[in-house]
């Protein structure tokens, strides 16, 4: 059986403690994974300065070029995987085997990561607001004659990673160009992508000792976050709660992303159906930037009906079907609990599952097909923003269509990672731009999953890794 090792400062290590990850459909053992315990992690991270030293001997421009080379290795090359080799097609099949993601979506996420690596220069310019990369090499520089100086807030970035979608790994890959070594805890089912990214970096010329890869349990993940200089965690509300008061940790949780159509544009809502449907269903609804809400001042019932009819056409298909858009749940029990939670919300007056009438005769929301458990796309019409169904987010194509007065926008939204606002009303736009609860604002009919690589996705990785100090220089003394 294939075995994925721990990477200790880039060196493979086989542990006596092994987890076996099954195939999501057959439940047969698929891959063995060495497990790192707390003691091993703590011992390895005693000297993080030496990890960072492996990167600080490179100029930032060199690390950008290496990241660009890594992009092509990641997408095209056969790369080491334990004692074996992994081709790009092997990678796609393996990601699908343990996460359920259809091949077509795995390939799309693979291309997303490749683009993030290839655009590292643009990413750094966006995150640093255009400072000269040599500023990180020298420790100081200037912009428009104004002196600047930055210092690293730590000597490593520890990341606790999720299982939901490979594309999320594009968020931490710029750390290498920022001269910050990586300490990664992969998801229990999505072990493949971070390992392959590491191998692509190494083939591109990045020193192997800049990478630690620790498959481990929750306690091990907590140890990584406590020990690493800076941290990043992906998870649900419960898993993030214990880190909310720690400024060293950047939190990535549910996005509650939304589309709002203003009063000035709502009469032409049919023009935006494709944007709404794609924002809900692309990537099988697994991303935090998928829209979980469509908020409108009127026509909510009509919009919900049109979306329900369209999304009900998305049905389970074989993993290797190029038309597959829906991913099964690895744990069928989770899918059934989500379905029950939605049904519980629908017991409250003021909300209707509009999709139910468009499903095949007798089909429930949670279905078994070809040995897998799926949740079929669900559109819920909510008559007010107070209804609990208006503020839900799940890992499948599911959204509430919520009727709300424009005067209540954006206060009624609550925290939103992405808001796509389709409006030309300058007063509404001003309220949206002034809201501290919107992470990214798209003005115009733009899919919520649309990303510009020179714009932060959630938080700013540069600000997380580096602090700015006051700086003055007496030129005559130089």
C-alpha cells in the first residue's frame, strides 16, 4: 500500500504510528500515513531560526522565480510521493479517492494552485502594496521617498489545513517568497496537495529544510499553532473558537458570502441568474467564497424558483465523468445530519425549500448513489433576514434567497467574507465600502469565487508575517 511519510525539515520519516485512510466510496484502505506526535513536533520546532535561515540566503526575486518554476512542476511533473512517484493524473485520482471531489473539479483546483504559484510576483505586489521586493532582502527601503522598514513577526508559519477543497492551499504558498518556512498539518483526507506543493518547491530549488509536513491529530495541530512563530487555521466555528484571542493566528472559517442586487437593478434580475447559480454551485459549493445567500429587496420568491429549477439539474455522476459537478460526502453521517439541520430550520415559519418540487419524483435532499452519499442542491426562500435559514453555510450547493429592505443593507448581512453587490446606487455603495464586516467587496455582476491574485483573499498574509517599524536613516552616516 502507498505510504505518505512525515517530512521533518524536508527529510522523509516513517512513524510506527500509522493512520489508514480509506477510499471514500469502497471504504477499502487506500493509503497509509505516518503520524507525528506532539513530542516529535515540539522537538523539531525548537530551532525555527535555522528553518528560516534556509530561505533568507535567497533574494526575494529568486524565490519568486522559484515559485514560478514550482507552478509548472506542480501541474505537469511526476513528483516524489513517499517511496513512489505521483503523476498529475495520479494526483487527481488520489484526491478524488479520499475526498470524493470529482476529477474535473480536482483538475480545476490544480490549475488554480498552479496559477497562484505562477503569479507569485503579482501576489506579493498586491499584498505588500507595491513595495520593492529588495526591501525584504535589506530590511528597509522606501516608496516615493518615504522610508520603510519591516521585521518578521516569527520564524515560521504553521498551518492547520482543511479537507474541503485543494484550491484553498493557494492561500499559504506565497509564504515561501516571503522567506517564511512552512510547518503544515494536512487534512486527514486531503493529504495530497500540500505534499505535492512541497515537492514542486523542492524541485524548483527551494531548500527541503524549509518544509515540515506533520500528519497528526487535533492535539498535534494545536501544538503546531502554539509553537510556530505565526499560525493559520482553517475550520468550523467550534475549532476556531479557542484561537480567537491569539493575534498570532489567522482564522479561516465559514465565509457566509453573499450576492446583493440593489433596488436599481432588481427588475432585471434574470440577467444575473448565471452569476448567482455559479456563485452557489461552482466547486460543488465547498469553498468559503461560494455564495450561501442571495439577498434582494424584492422578487425573492421568483429568484428562488428560477435558481431551484436550474440547480436541481445538478445530480450525482461518476467521479471521472467530465460533467460531474457534485461531490459526495466522505462521511455519510455528516450529510444526513446537515439534511436534518436544514429540515429543522424549515420547521420555523417563513422559509421554504423551493428545490424540493424540482427534484426527481420522491427524491430526498440526502441521497445514496453508487455507494456514496450526496446532498442535492438546495435553495431556500426566506421571507426575512431573521430566519435561521438565512444565515447558514454548508459544504454543498445550498443558499438562502432572502428578502431584505435596502435600508437594512449591509447591517442585516452579518459577517461576510465576500459580498458581490450588483448596484449603481452611490449611497448604498458607500455603506458597503464603510462596512467593517465585509472581507472582499465585488461591485458589479461578479461570481463570488472570482479571484484577483493581487488582492488578499482573506486577511493579508504579508501583514500577518511582517510588522512595520518606524525607521529613519542619516544618510551622511552611511
